[in-house]
C-alpha cells in the first residue's frame, strides 16, 4: 500500500543498510527534475518508485537501489500492479547489493529480465570501521603522501553551504575533463533537501581562502556516498582533493558510518583496471586512477532487472537510449 513520506522515512531509517537513493529525500529531489515519487510498503518491506514521462507518451518506472527489507515475495506483485496502473511500459529494479549476494538475486521473480544498470555497477568501498591509522595504512603510499603534503601546503578543509561556489568549481571541472554537469539548481536542490535531514554535507578545500576543490557527501544509516566532486587547475600541486577526501572520510566515521562509497569506476575486473589505468583517461578511467589510491575494496553491484509491460514500447525505449534521445540519470 502507498505510504506517507514521514512513515516511509521511518521504515528506511530502521534498515541500517538501506541505500540513500531509497530515502524519501531522494524522491523529493528527483521530483524537481522530471520524476514522480511513490512509496509502497508491505509487511516491513517496501520500495520507493520513481516514474518518468518520456517522449511519445511513454512512462518508465524505476526503483533505484531497492527494494528494502527482506519479504520481497509479497512485495513484488504489488509493485507490478501499481506500475501497471500507472501505465508504465516497463519497471526497472536495481537492488542494493553486490554480485556475491545470491540470496537477494534469488528473490527476484523469474518474469523480471536481467538488463543494463542506470547507476555505476562497480565502485570502491573504504572500510571506516578501522581506526584512522589503519585506514591510512591501507592507502597507496602516494595517496598518503599527498594527504600530508596538502596539509603541509596549508590547504584547509571546511564544511560549507556555498553551493554556488561548488557549482563554479564544477563548471571548471566539466570543461577541463570534458564531461557534462548538472545545473546549479540541481546541486542546490540536492543539498537543500538532504541537508534538512542532516544527510548531506558540502566540503570545500581552500588555500588562503581561495577555493580549490569541493565534494558533496551523502549519508544514510551506516554508509556514506561521494556522489559529486570538483576542483580547479589552480593549486593542483597542493593536492587539495586528497585532503578533501580524507577529511570527508573522517567526518563520516565520526557520524557512525562504517563504509565510504567512492561511487563509480570503469566496469572492468581488477586485473584489467590495474593494467589499463595508466594508459587511459576517458570516461571513469581518470577517476579510477585517483580513487584506487584510497585503499578500498573493489565491489560490483548485482545489476538491474526489468519487468516489461509493453514489449514494443520497450524495444523503442532501448533504441532511444542507444541513440541518446533520452537520459535517465
């Protein structure tokens, strides 16, 4: 049955392993950018469903990093029926879990078909249950050196609320690294909505009050996620991004988080990543070179599954995705 935002958030907060994308704040945030959010509960399990209107009158339903809870068997029929009433041509679920967690995969009904993911499949997780010294010792020697160098070079990291400045850094980063960025309103909305729940912090690294780098960190339950980061070319020799990440990790640890998700690297196995990262800089390869230094564990999500209501519309949708006529991120 549909549930209120406040009741939904109580359910999410009762599951320490729930993903931030299942928190009601994520639904609030995405409703400002073309999605509608609905929340369904059944016997202690539930899912936040995002629905988006696409060209040609198509409606697409998506459950990012959910459902939550353990009784999926009784939940899936209700999810399918709800999305059918919403006239969706397909429902995509992207469970919150790793490839090795076969028990979750086995709970997905046979009439869902394995499909492509919207969120990055592979990431690096830093274990925050360790002491600070142990976390540092697991890092690559060069990364530890750069963290200490930034401190020696008088780089200062502080918590900020200046999303406009962060956006200006994002503009420079996107231009330098040749990738698209969101609007100022997008980052401001993400910050404002999550900050009211105490679930988002903006960290800024500066030198003599000159901003050099920033990152937006999200927390939920026992986990923290590094979704957005930016830096300038000025002051790069002072290694501000390394100290920035370290201070964000320290803060997340103090908040009780046990994991720090660096979020998004190339979807390749570890031997391929280690063999290729020095030669490649396109896409996520450049960020892998940076993220690998923090000594985390390489993890791959279990993927995504689609329930198809209209095979014809689903085929057209896949073609639109291939031609980049529609964006779902």
